[in-house]
C-alpha cells in the first residue's frame, strides 16, 4: 500500500448497508450475532452501550443479558435507523439516541460495563478520540468490543472488480477494509494497556448470480456512475457464487 490517507472515515448510504445486512442474514454460514451473544453472556451485564447500533440488529441480545434491572443504550448518527430501532423494540430500560461517535459521548464517566461497536468503529474520523471516550464511559473492569473486517475480507470481490473494470480495487478501499487491524487495534492496545484479537470467518453462498451482483453493488467497490452493463456483470460472476468474509473482534478491559 503506497498511498497515505489522512481520512479513512466513511459515510455510506443506508440502502447499501441494508442490502449487505440482508445477505449476511440469509446466505452466511456464520452469524456474528452468535459470537456476540456468547461474549455478552460470559458474565453479568448491567450497563451496555451499542455504538453505531443501526436499526438495532443486536439490541435484543443486549436486552436479554442486561435483564430487567440493566440498562441498554443504542447510539447511531442516522435518525432514520434509530427510528427503526424504536419500532422494533419497546423496553423501559432501552435508551436510543441520535449522536455521532466523532463527538463527545453524551454519558457520564463510568456509565457502562460493556461497550460494543459492530462494523461501525471504522467509520470514526478520529478513532483515538472515540476509543478514549469509550474508555471514559466504561466502569473499572468493563469491557470493550470492536468488530470489523480485515484486509483478507471479501477477496472474491477484489477479483470480480478487476475482471469487471480492468482495474484493481482502489487503495482507499483496501485501507478501509483493514482499518481495525492496522490502525484501530493498536490504538486500543495503547489506550487500555493491552488488547486481544480474535479472527472470525464466514462464507456467503449466494443462490444465484443476481444476488452476488446485488451484494457487489452494495459495497464500496461499486460506484453509482460505474458504466458496466448488468448482463456483463452477471456473466462474470464466479461459478462458486461465494464471498469469504474475514472479521476481527478486538477486545480490551478497562
């Protein structure tokens, strides 16, 4: 990687995100939700923060483990996603807020015993600032979990993009895909003194070429102005109809 990027934050469209979430639910052989549920269930939880909660994919898990006496907070910068989360969950101990991880978190010191960010922290403009804020709102002994892709994620899409356009993927996309391991995990270890990483693997098996193409078009590889003919895209889809997903869960204790 030769280029240096001063800003790796990303603000992608909601429709693309929803298409990918649907594909992961329907076609993946491993659901990161299962890993999250197991991690959260390792010890009692009283206060849980979901940073970048989206429309509430994992709020049900957190509410279950927090119990009636615990508190769950979901924060996202997209008001429409927070509205969807409110429609999905109605719990007296659930607090949903519209706010950005790039701003000071609107919580008192030592408010939570668990802070999680699933496929969201790599959108932070200044990860060190965000991680310092997460540490501030964690109680002593509290845990932080940051989940995202690695540089080995979705390699089949890199090859598909090259065959389709004749060009390699933009280096900015490559840098973003490995942002947690290259940039964020080292900051986490520095701020908390130590951190652990666990690799999580999954494989998407699409039922037909159209679903593969829809997933590709919902990623950063595909630009709306890209002029590739849809029939050509369908013809170039690899026969295996698979995309290998490699994720990393970076964790630390306050």
